[in-house]
C-alpha cells in the first residue's frame, strides 16, 4: 500500500523560514522527550551524568523516527544514505588537525594527558546533542527541496553561526570574555567543517564521531579545559596557533567540499535522501 504524502504548506511556501521553524519545534520536542525520560530517573537515582548521556542517545534515535514519520515517505532521516569517499577525506582533515594541534601543544610545553572519564562523557554528550540540534535539525529540512550550492551555503552559515553563538554561554560559567569570544569564532569555523561533513557524507554519524573526538582531543589540554568543557585561563600564544590551524583546516575542507565533483555527488546524494515528487515542486 502506497503511503500518502503529508502536505507541508509552510515549508513549501517559505522553505528557509519553515525549515527553521521546524528546527525550533524539533528542539522543543527533543527537550520534552528528554525531560519525560530523565525526570523520574533523577527522582529515583539522583543526578547522574551517565544516565543523562544514555537518555540523550535514546532521544536522538526517537527524534530521527519523528522526522521520518513527519515527512513520510519523503525521507529516511539523518542516518540514511551515505557517501563514504568525501566523508573519509574530510575526516582525514580532522585527524590532521588533531595531530598537528597536539604537536604544537607539546612544543609550547602545555601539559597534556589522557582526558578524564568526565571529559570523555562530556565530549560524547556534546557530539550527539549538538550535531543533532545544529546539523540534523537545521540542515536536513533545508535540503528538502533545493539541494543546490546556494541552499547548502545558506544552511552552513545558519548552522555554524548558531553553533558558535551558543558557546558564548560559557562566559556565564566564568570563562574569560576574550577566550569565550575566541571560542565562539573558532567553534563557528569548525561548524563549517561539520556542516560540510554532514552534507557531503549524508550521514550524521560521521559528524557525531568527529565532534566527540575533537572535544576529547581538546580535553587532553588538562589545564586549559575543565571537565564540563569550559575554557580556562586567558588567550595565549598556543591559542593563536590553534586559531591559525583551524583557519587552514577550514579552508582545505571547504575548498574540497565546493569542488565540482564533490558538489555534484552531494547534490545527487541529497536527492536520494529527499524523495519529493516532481509534482510537488510545481505546486
């Protein structure tokens, strides 16, 4: 039996505005589901970060099913379809960033060590929650009708700017204002790489892994990052070196992503991820 296609009049008439509204609704749904699961567990076991991480994994899976159900039968969600080659190329750039960054930390005499369990847990939580919110919830609906270069640029800018700005809240946790401002800019730039990875690969799992691993590497700076991910201290020469390294990596990733072969492959990939009937486009 053929599944009836649900109408999405707001998104059809106002693709960008409608997509952002959908993103906001999904964020509220995610928070609601999380609280529904988490509240009774907290009452029974008390505040437990391990339980919170498990709940986030469960709500991520549920959010994917909600997206599939809402747009049925147009998409299979944030984990369906993938293009391995560009994913591996961009992941390699992240690997180079981690290695070179670690080498510079050693040269600068920065104390490094294996991240604490709390740091790893924070990295996993951030990798899952932030990629779902800032990549899947924003980029996925924006690609529904027009998977062209212009729409990809719009999606990348919106996602990355919001991703960077949310880290400005670290100043409220006691982080140095200049360090926080630097983190906002650097995070937004890295967000462009995560966007490129999601768009080119078509699968959020690559973004979650790269984001979590990037944070884990950051936690290796045992004196510069607290267990809850707050930057400590002030701007240093090492910070500036890391900023330059980020700019170089972002330039390489975007240059590769916007090359014609990758663009063509990405456009075809998103046409598979979103199977909107041609008749729908003409309405």
